[in-house]
């Protein structure tokens, strides 16, 4: 069976990635984890009851570092290569949305705390959990993570996760953070923390000098955005995801490898707010938007949402790739808030610059 290092070497040979010592070392460490998982036989059901405590699970891995270093790519190589079952791979926001749904259902039938019941169900479905982009911004998530993961780890679940922040920086400055600290403690006991210090941002390298804003909206623009998607995701197929924002569901039509793709209408025609856009900015490092139209006075609500969207992506230092009907300054020429849109147009222009992309590479740490 192919190993993780085999998959890494194949990508090198095919020119999809460049050689990097830190990436190679992590691929070898992931192979070591796969070997440990092959020898791990967690007791389940009646066996656990008859023979007692399950054998200790291998330590998982928590891989953190700046965007574009190859964290997601290597985790996905591991997930594809491992024969350990049952396993599940999910974006962390997607996983937490599922957890909240399960808690809601469990409360209908379970007396007392529903979290142990939910954790038991998850552990039966997946003994290996792989999370992309682990970060915590929502207090509703923060308040349950400690109990949830203590139960998952007690059940022998192994976790492999990627993040832009080390565990001790998760939910930093969050409300009631002291109640979140047990999760950090449980996580650090169950995983080996590895910083992927690759020498450069390979994603930035792919985008350096590239055109990121295309107009008008035509077939050539779509072809260009498709090409960026393929380049940034390694031609991985995208799938829809759901972000949980304070109990509401925000749908991401297409996502893969930390890249999200939306039609303009998905973001600005729907009644989304600033907090929704902030969550998108925390969940992905690159956002592709198809079909930004010229906005007219009767679409002032849409224009206001677009202003909020650009502000959120700009503040999060997100890489934005888009097709539009015109240059930024001509997108909202008149109407309520058109004077405020001048700043939005300026930011859209700046987000195409090499200086902005360099800031995107390592500037702002997103927790």
C-alpha cells in the first residue's frame, strides 16, 4: 500500500509541489503515525465491557503554521493513505455544526448532559478524526469543546488536525476563555504538536505575479477562475460545507484545501451579516467570487453586504480572486452608501497587489 511519503514524492515528480525539508519530515512523521494506527486495536462494545479499559491510543498530530505551508495537503495525503477505519475528514467548522445538530437532537431524548451521548456516537462512527483549519471563534463551540473531546479521547479516538495557531493560542481573548482551557489541556495530552515551518508560502508563490481580478464577466473570466481553483487545490474536487454561526447555517457551495468558491449571489443576495463574513474569513485563506455585478441604487442592501464582506476579508488578510462586471471603482457608482464604497473599491484594488499578498502570507494570525 502506498505510504504518505510515496504520495509526497509523487506530487514532487508531477511538479505539483516543490521540495521542502519540513514538509518531507512531516510526511515521514505521518507515516510513523500510520504504522502505529495499523497496530492499534481499540476495544469496542462487548469486548470493552468484558476486558475493561481499552488500550492506549497512539498520540495524534496537531500541525500548525502560517498559511500556504502545505498543512492541508499533507493531512489529506495521510487521510487518503491510511487503512485505519472508521475514519472521518472534515473542516472543523463543518464538524462543529454537526455536533450542535446532534446535541439538539440528543436533548429530545437524553436526560442530563447530552455531550457524552453525542461523543459516544461520534466515536463509534470514526476512530480517526482529521480536522482542517481548527480554530475557535464562537463561544457556543468554546463552551462544549473540553467535555466533548475529553469524552472522544477517553473512547480512544485519534485526532489529526491543522491550524494557523498553536493550541495555546486558540480562542485567545475569547469570552469566558477560562472555561475553554480544559480543552487545550486535553488536546495537548492527546496529540503531538508540530509546527510546519516550511521556508515559503507555496500558495503565494503560485499567485505571485498572477492576475486575481477579472472583468468583464465572461467565459474567459470563468476559465481563469477555474484555473486558479485547480492550481490552489491541486485539482482536488470541491464539496459544499456548512459553517455554524451562532446557531445559524452559512452554506459554502464549494470548498477544498482552505479555498472557498462562491457566486456573488451566494454571499450578498442572501441575508448574511458581518459576523457571517467574519466566520468565512476565519475558515478559509482564499476566497474566489464569481460574477460581481455593477450595483444600482435599488440594490443598496446588496451593496451594504458587499461592503461588509470586503471589510471582513480584508481584515482577515484573505486572498481574494474574483470576476466582476467592471473595475472596483465602477461597481457602485451611485446610491445610498456609494461614498462609503470608495473605501471598498480601494481595498479591492489593494487586495490584488503583491504587498497585500505578502501580508496575506504571514501577517495576521487567525485563531
